[in-house]
C-alpha cells in the first residue's frame, strides 16, 4: 500500500521552520526527522505516527483521531497514531506535527 503523498506534501511546509529535516523510508512509510530524531511518520495505512512526551500520551489518546501505536504487540510509550478525518483538518494536522517537533526539540542533535 502506498503512502498518502498529499499528506506528505502538507507536512513538509509545516516542518520547514525546524530545519534540518530529513525524510527516510521507515516502517513502511515516510518518516520526518528533525535534527536526526524521528518526529512524525506518514504510514502506508493513511495514518500519522506522532512522537509525544510520555507524560502527555494518555491525555493525547483522548483526543479525536488518536489511538495507541502498537509495535511488537505492545503499545508504545512515546508514540500516538493519528487517523481518520482529523488528518484532513489543516489546523489539527499542524498541531500534531508541532507536538512531534516539541517532543524532540530538547534532545541533543544526532550526528
């Protein structure tokens, strides 16, 4: 299944202020890395993985479109999976991308 190129195109300008941004094929989708840290990833299932602070995760899961990100049978502590109509809303998409950026901005840059 192909990734949603329209969603990818909407995310790129949201990340421009946070250069350097790299794009890498990962998890069957396209991941966006800010300063070397994976921030968001457009999956092949028309969903968006968003990196979040562990302490914020449970509250964020209560928001529209948010669900647990499950890897190897277990829910992750620092990722939320966004899907559904919320991804069509430009303002909501921008908020989720910014959450991902805020989560990694205090981490040391990766080489």
